[in-house]
């Protein structure tokens, strides 16, 4: 837990004007506390009052928050990192992803999040299908795991109120690789369509994550996320042999035997098929035998 203090949680609250006595008043963490507690009019977050100068006033109240990460004592049970603690980093000036928080709720005030906003998500979507989700609170983000193939072009969509697919007014779409790194993002599919859409060519086969959220992290509502493969361009194969190009003509003198190796490649990652054809002799006295490998 020492790392959170190094970042300024607890240690910089006073100098930043984020606390008064044994209460925390930073606006972002307070907004999350109001959701957690179900008290929309709460004016502050209770801080720990016991212990010395390194304990009191620099941790959340253990009586109020139980096993949350920012407690004075961390036991053997898992200590979740809540949206409230992450939001306190935003109060300090950091850019944060509230969706990366661990599941956490206060007794009697459970807030259900359908999908987490990180790689531990239970959300999955397959190519050619769709899933529905819900942005329950402001700054909520949902991740969906999807398997993509290298070289294939995909259309990724998050649809909301604009097309009646949900109630989310202005969806925001992000795409991450298997490590969670951001690859691309989109707000509006067009100037007249508030739904989000991305066209993406996968550079590697593997796991990717589609992230659903709201524009500026301010909206809430339901949505539909879908992934589909688009029809690839039909590139003609390039033949390496006599003639080259997408077709090749082999010319050999009469009464000779020759062996020609024909190689073909295609821009798309597909297997190239070969068709062997023979020419019809124009002179009755001539014979023509297709060379081996043709």
C-alpha cells in the first residue's frame, strides 16, 4: 500500500486542500463516495481518526470502508482498489481510468457493475455477434474480450440511443491490445450519428479488448457492442514465372521437354490454388506435353 502514499494519497491531501480535519472533500472521490454510500448529499468522506500522524487523517475510515486498499491495516483477505481511491488520484491531478477499479461495495449499498473496465473482465464478444451492457454510473467503462485474426479487417460498433439499441446518449469506443495498450478510439460514427464505430485491421492474431464508455465519461445508460469481419479486398495473386502478373504463359519449343517451377503469392493471408491447363496443338503433326509442375 506504500505506493499510494508515494503518489500523494494521504500525504498531499492537506497541501492540496482536499481535506478538513478528519474528512476528505475532494470532488472526484466524493462523487464516488456518494454512489458507494447511496447518500447523494454527502459533503465529505470520513477519514481514520485513530493512530499517530502517519495513520490518522491519511487513510479512509476503517470502520466505514472495511477491507478497501486505503485502510490502515491490510489483512490476508484481498484489499480491493475502489473507484473512490482512484478518483482521489484524479483530485491530485492525475489522469486516471476509473474502470480499472476492483469490484467494491459498502454493506447494504451494493452498486452492480456488469463488466469491469480492465483485462480481468468477464465480458466477451465473438466476431459476427453482439453483446449488451450498461454504463451504470459516470466514468464507468466496460471491457469485452475478443479474438481477432491477423490481416482481417473488422468493423467494431457501440450503438446507443441514436439507433434505439440502448439508452446511452453518446457512446465512446476504445480498442486495446492484449496488454491493455490503447490502439484506437472513436466518438461519433459520423457528424449526424452519435454511435461509435471503428474500422480496424488486426496486425496480429490474438486477444483484443473493446472498451465501451460514455463521451467525456459523463453519461450513463445501456448500449450494444458488436464486432464483424468485413469482406477483404480480392487481390490478384502475383505469379513468379514466365510472364508474371496474375496469369502466366509458358512457351517452349516443339519436341523439347522442360521443367518450370511456378510460385504464387497473395496479399491476403490465404492459400493460393493452382489450375493446370494444356494448349491444343494447331498443327496435326505436332505433339505437346504439359511440362511437369505446370
